[in-house]
C-alpha cells in the first residue's frame, strides 16, 4: 500500500500524465482535421484507452485516453497534496490549492460521463419541455389517436448504434401489441430508389434502399437511417422524412419515426420575443437575445436569455447560441442546452483555489512586509 501511495503521489507520475495529455491534445487536434471535433473528442478524450481506428495517428493503440489521464491526475493531486505534504500552518494554502484543482478535475469527469448536451429551436409563440441531442438518435413509437396526446415509446442511441449490418434486436414494451425488430442502422445515409449502380444496405423496401455514405466530418450533419419490422411489415426510417412510417396492428394505427434523441427539462420554455440588433448598414448581428417564459410547478416567470447570461435551473442550462428564420420569414431562436449535475462545480473549485492562493501568497506577503519593517527599523537605529 505504501508503494502504491508513493506512486500515486509521485512527481514522476504527474510529469508522465502531463506528457500524455500533451500527446493527446497534439494528435487529437491532427485527427480532428479529417474526422471532426466530435469524433476526435470521442476517440481521444472521452475514452479510457485508445484503440485501432481509421486514420489513427498515434504510433500504437492502447495509449491511455483522456479519461484515464485526467482521473489519475486528479488522484495524483489529491494523494500528493494530502499525504505527501505534511499538514502545517506553513503549507495549508498549498493543500487547499491541491483540493481545489482535484475538485475541478472531478467536475470535468462528472460532466464528461453523465452530461447531456443538445439544442432547442423555438419559433416565437412556440413552447417546449425538451431539448434534442446534436448527434444521438432514437426511434419513437406512438399510437395514432386523433384528438388525444399519445404516450411515446423511445429506443435510444445506446441500443441502436450496435445494430449495423445484419445485427438485429427485437424490442417489446407494455402498451404496444407487437414486437419491433430493428436492423441495418446507418450513421449517415440517403434513401433513394434502388438502381443498378449502387448496393443498398439491407433489403429493398417498395423499390427504395438505404445508401450508406461516409460519416460527415461534422457529426451533427449526419443523417441516420435504419430498417424496422413489425409482424410482416418492413419499413425504412430516415431522419429527414417529413412524415412518420405508419402500420396498422389490431385495428389501431401506430407511427414510427427516427429523430434526434430527446431529453426532458424540469420546466417549459416559451419564446415570447426574439430581439436582434444589427451593425449600422449591415445585416450582420451585433447582438441577439430572447425573451422567454419559463413555466414550472411554482408558476411562470419572464426571463431574458442572451450571450453570457444563460438560464440555469435544476441542473439544466440554456445558452443563447444562434438564430434564423423559416421559409415564411418567421424568426426562431436556437439555444444550446446542457444538463450537467456539476454545472457550478468549476466555479466552486475556483473559489477554493483562490482561497488557497490567498492563504499561501498572503502569508508570504505578510512575512515580506514584516521583514522589510524590521530592516528599516534596524537601519534607522543604526543611523
């Protein structure tokens, strides 16, 4: 145990981890040039160890990933700051700094492991209680009952991403009188009439097939597709379809759609007014902000969301990120949304680090002032 503690607290381990993080940053940046930010983040920084991958630019797989390096670095700071240093009045500030830096790394680990990120687009007058992922997909199933709000069943990205090629999985849910089989999940695709010049992924359905494309460099521009089977009926779900695929089972119609994965928010947001200020004589926006109505169990509240002034509640943060207009000229506002339990932790860690620095350098400042005072007193006495 002592050897393990000495290793975790050693300066040598700290230096090795910093070199590894430098390599990940360097080669991850090179990888991003051809594969995009999302893939680079997933391969280099959200992984525990690197594996063989198309376009792999490190000399060998098995290199520690960002999760491994940052977790060990947090342990190194905590163990080294608490066990290697002897606690005394002289170095208490240094120990507090170590705790703050370790807490900052833990906050990053929690966000990387559990945070949900996406966006929310609202037209003026529109209301929503969910946001959708940038990159992840889900299959939604719901009964078609005119005049009623139907309960949806959703199958998320974690269950879909492995169903490539001939791999299939059958799903069943209470309230649905059928089993649903999903196969041939394609990350980026077009659905076109099947011709002789290309090979379709999976069976051709009513003359149409899935044409698999190379993943887009920017992952949010990928358009997924897959095939579903209900009883004897097989259909193709494509993310750009304007209408869901429908099937009649036992006299009841059901709808199926492939869409970006949705996450519920603990409140509703209604866009009341989108405000854009332009530079004089230009169409370029100088500033833009959104007046929204936040509705929850406690009632409703008008909130202004603008750059660097997000809406925070219940671990959900809405940032003003973009805007646009529909074909009819109606303006809409786009919010980047993050559900992150550790949202305020970096701020808390900064206060802890600041306290540690004040304790450390404040003590040195007081000591320096006292030393200079004694020297001046001694010089005056000698004179």
